[in-house]
């Protein structure tokens, strides 16, 4: 279980100091599918960075069961990310001089996962094992980044606008792969998006505005990627 | 336009190397020209042998040092221009899209020749400052008649004017060649498109870890940087060991000069090469850190591959300095009386190696520590 307590995060100094997160608190169950919804500048990406251990809050606690990751040292935080967390970004950030196999191995090696090629197969890229990122379409590149994140067997998968750079059809396809793999491996998903329709796929929807949570609701009936509007 | 003196100032490596090359070559070539003018005044056989040895030394030093350092400077210039174009692809693409021709953009690269001008001018001036002492040492026993220092415009032309013009033209030509790409390929974000894909396609899958593979890829992807690191270690090894032998074979001044040149060349080249390696891999390091790779693993993947390269450079430098001194003693100065016997100095080699390992590992530790400072936001801010 992830418990976030009264997180405050600011950027800048002096007069230009700006509070991006203004005392955010939230609870997420294991295996949950949480979508953090908000407009640009609402603080949703900063919130994702803080709860995933990429950034430290100015104050507040981020508890994973009993461990407060905000209080961990740099090395402990690295170790925490290694053992618990997977990331998928809008821009994929694949290593350009490595093929699909090696890019996924980057994640797999951290978990000692020798069987990582099954994940590559699962995202439909078994035939493109030796293709380089520049030889793949945007959707395929994002699927490689999905495979890379899942090959390290994370307990929680953080996604920052994973479909932001994709067209509608490809975006749905990527989301569909993620949902299928979630059902298979049962990890927790925390996804940041500005696309309200994607929220219909999630169990828990958190709405953010101006650095605050403005609403939390749960979907009783979950839609698939192909059932939502775009 | 977009390339200015500020960009040329980053080519400090070329300035340092050309300064060292011109310093050494000017001293020896000027000496050669001045000593040639007194050939008719030589009457004794001993003087003639000494004269011939001095002439041969000047030629060998000019050719070996000058040639070696010239090649390194040219490689470094090309590397920097390619690096500049790679990191400014978008801006150059926009210029091309606006209608600027390749040549019109490339002409702006002439400013890179300023780095050569700066280095050669300092080297040339420095050589003339050191010349009185150098001439006195070369003829310490007064075997030859008095050798007067003269200014030879041809030396200035060869070592200052021509390198500056040559480097400017080379920069323009190389940039022009590199800019001959479609506008779209320049405009696209290089992070996703610049890969040389075909080269490694045939490679069989092996079970090497990601870190080991990245180490290999980093080393292979920038061969020029590998060359610079090899060159830096080579300079350190050959020049430090040679400087100790020179103290006995020639003079303390020659030894000290060699040591200083060796250290300056080695550290400048190593510093520039490793800094470029780190900058070029910032995104990879940031991504590895995000995924949970430790600082040590990142350092091993990015910098670890260069360790064997630098030790190989040290070994080559050791062999090179031994061979060069052997040739000088056994061939060039073979008829000289009172020439001390030359033996390979094992203690000096071991001390040089120990100092080299110590400095190299400290430098790597400093760079490794910088990995901690690479912000993971670096990758997210795009």
C-alpha cells in the first residue's frame, strides 16, 4: 500500500518560488489502477515524480507500507527504485544504439530476469528483437519501453502520459497491452494523463488542479482501451 | 550567424596540442636552419659528426613530434566539428530549411581555425623565448662555432600561418561534407534518429549483462574518443619516461620540457575526452539512475571500458619511447664520443606506471562522483 501524507513541493527561490504541490495526501491499494488526471500545470507529473522516488518532497511522507521513501538516502532510494518501480515516459527514452532486446535487458538485468523475452513477445515485438529504436514506429517504441519497464518485474508501474506522443489507434493498442500485462502480473499502476477518457479504464481516478487533489472517485465498471473515447 | 569565437574557445585541446607541436618544432627547425648556415665553418671531423647528429636530431624530432601532434590536432578538429554538428542539428537544419546553402553555413566554421592560431602563436613565441637557453645547451661543449638565433619567416609561415589557414579550410571543408544531409534528418531529434543501425545488426545474441554490453557499445560508438584516451596515456607514458632518460642523454632542460609538454598534452586530452564521454551519455546515465542502477554500475558502464584502453596507451608509450631513444643512441649519435649508454629504465617505468594509475583512478573517481549530480529531471525536461 502506498500512503502519501501532506506532500509539499516547491520550485525556484525567493520571489520566484512556486509551490507546485500544496499538501497532497492520497492512499493507493496494492494492485490498484490509479489515474491522476489534470490539466497542464496542475502538478500531476511532479506528484508522480515524488511518489515514485525521482524527486524529494520539501515536506510530507511517501510511505510504501512502512517505509518512508522521502527519508531514504540517495543510495537507498536507488535501491528502492531498482526493486520496486518501473517507469514509462511519454518520450520513450530508449537507448538509441541498442536493439529492442538490449533495451529490454536494461530493465531485466536489474531483476535478474532471464526470461525477459516473454515480455517482448507479450507486447507483440517478438519479431523485432534486433531492430533499433530508429527503425520502429512510435507505438512500437512505446511498447519496447513497456517491455523494458515490466521486464524488471516492478511492484508499481508509473506512467507519465504514455500515449501523449501517439495517435489514437496506437495509443489504444499500447494501453491495451499494459492492461493485459497488469492482469497477468498484477502490479499497481499509477498513470498521469490529461486525457479524461483514459480515466474510464482506471479503478481509482484522482483529479488534480493547482497543486491540490480536487476529487477522488472509483469506477465500478472498467472500460477497455477500445471502449473509451479519445 | 550561429558559430562564433565562443564555440572556437571550446577547442582548447587543439590549441594546447598545436602549441606543444609548434614549440618543439620551431625550436628544432629554427636550430636546424641556423646550424645549417654554419656548415661551411666546420673543419674538424669531430665537429662534423656532432653537426650531423644535431641535424638528424632536429629532423627526427620535427617529423616525429610535429607529425604525431599534427595528426592528433586534425583528428581532434574533425571530432569537434562532427560533435558540434551533432549537437546543433536542429539549428543547422532550420538554417538549411530557410534556404542557406551548405557552403554558406560551412564557411562560418572558419572560426575553428582561431584555436590553431592561438596555439601556434603561443608555441612560436614560447619557442623564441626558450631558444637562447636551448641553443646554448645544444652546443654546451662548444664543439661547433657560435650559433646565432635568427628569425626565419618561412618557419613562421610553416608553423603559424599555414596551420591557421589549413585548419580553417579543413574546418570549412569537413563541415560542408558533414552538412550534406537532408534537412529533415537534421531537424529530427537526434536522440532517436542518429543511430548507426546496420553496423551491429549481425551481432549474435550473447548473455553479457546490460552493463557489460553498454560498456562495449560506449567504447565502440565513439572511436575518436577512444583514440584520444589512448593518446593521452601514450603521451603521459612516453614523455615522462623519456624526460628522465633525456636528463642523462641530453640535458635537464630537455627533460623538464618534455615532462611538462607530456603532462599538459596528457591531461588536456584526457580531460576533454572523458568530459565529452560523460556529456554524451548524460541521458543514458539519467535513464539508468531512474531505473535503479547504482552510481558504481553507471560509472562502470560508461567509463569502465576506457581503462584497458588507457593502460594499453601506457604500454605503447613505453615501447615507443624505448624504440625512439634506442634509434637516437644507436643510429643518430652512434659516432659521438662520450655518449652515455642507454638502458631501459625499469624503476622509472614502474614509478611512471604507479603515478599514472593513481592519477587515472582519481580522475575516474571524480567523474564517477559526477554521476550522482546528474539530475534525473534532465531526461524529463525535454
